[in-house]
C-alpha cells in the first residue's frame, strides 16, 4: 500500500538505548500512540489511521509503518507506486484486496491470509478492490543494512500457524511467538500476530523485544479503540481480557538509522533523491501489468535536506 500524501512528512529513525527492565513486567513506561487520519485513494476511498510512525515514537522493532482501516464499505484503488528498503505486510479482517507487482505477481488476499512483498533494492505494485466491506492493516518492516538491497520478491501464505492458550488463539503472521514460527521470510528478529481473545488471557512475549498492541475488533482490556499501545522491552507476557481481536507487533529495537520519505526507506537524503528520480525517469522499479490506469507520481521533495532524527523524538 502506498503513502498517498501529497506532502509526506520526512521521518528519520535510528538507534536508541534500551529501556530498563525488571523481568516480568518491564521497567519502562507504556505509551499510547494516537493515530492520525490519512486519505487512501479511490472514487469511494477511505481514511486510514496511521499510528506508526508517530510524532514521538518512529519504530517498534523493525516495524516502521502501521495503517489501520475500516470496517467500512469502500473501494480501494492504489495505483502502481514504488518501494525500497522494506517489506509490506497486508493483513485483512474483512474483505478482499488484489495485489499486482513488477515481478509478475497477481494475488488476492483474504482474511487469515498473508501477502508479503519484499521491496529490497526496488519494486512497484498496485492494490485494488471492488466496493466491499474492508477492514485491515497495512504494515511495513524496515530491512536491516545488509539486506536492504536484496532482490525484490513476493510471498502469499494461505494458511499460517497458531499458538493457543487459555483465553486466546494467536495466528502468527511474521516471526515467532511462544515457540511458533511463521513461514514468512524475515530479515530481523520480530513478531507479528493477530490474537483472538475470549475471556482472560496471558500471551507470552519475548523479553528482548519491544511491542505494540492495536485493538482490531471487539472490547479487550487494557486497550482502547484507535491508538497503538507501546510496551518497552522486558515484558514476558501480555495480559488481555474481554472478547475481540488485537494485532501484536514487536521486535528487537532496530539498531540502525533509516530515512523514511513517501514510499521509500533509505539511509540519507541523497539516496532518497536518487530513488525518486529513478521512479520518475528510470526503469529499475519495473512495470505493473494489468492495472487500469497510470502509475502514481512521486510528490515534490521538501526544499531542505532530509535531516537526521532519532528513533524516539526527545522534547
């Protein structure tokens, strides 16, 4: 999915010293990361809630982008657009979305299935749906330096493993949770899971990870609809109660600086400039065949250089 903003914010993320922990519950403070409304294209498009990157916290592990949308009857129409240096993770609660990309993939994704695209050095893709009830999340995972120029690729996983315990059943989308590992390709230690809660539950966590939890549907304490709840490293379990579905993401704190602008993840201003020029004038991103319409033009770069910022904004 594209960032369709015409004046996208420049975001630079980087290393941060870890939070103190006390083993069972973690020693750092939790945070509520409020979302901001961002329009998604189409004649009957929708608005998404973007909770990551946030004004204060830019990443959770390698996860650098979280858009949640719906439930809403709408049409998704995102023209061909580029990506670099990341993976896109498409996860639906309701509806169907058709993915096309420049490596020749044509794949519809439905609830419970995973569409995973690795951009690496560069790929382009489109997403579209008929008018239907749409509800889901679009996530990006930043690739670490040694893998950020890997070849582009696409995976579809029609079924994924589950971890069950008293009061919950978790579908492991990416990485590992409680010893259960997704078949999806990852490039850094992380987890992504949808957790169905029925009653009181304690979901195991990796104490070395920082985590984020987002309410997708229903009523689940201690969550509220809208914001992403951030949990610092040190926690070995997540206590939930109620009835509903939540998204759990997490990973080892990302130890590199990255620059995010529009749909590109890079390392400095000049690299972003080169990515934009290639998309507008070159052929390295390939062509998306079969989409009824032209590609999405890149926004104009800001008038000043994209400057460094830390993973967490201080002050």
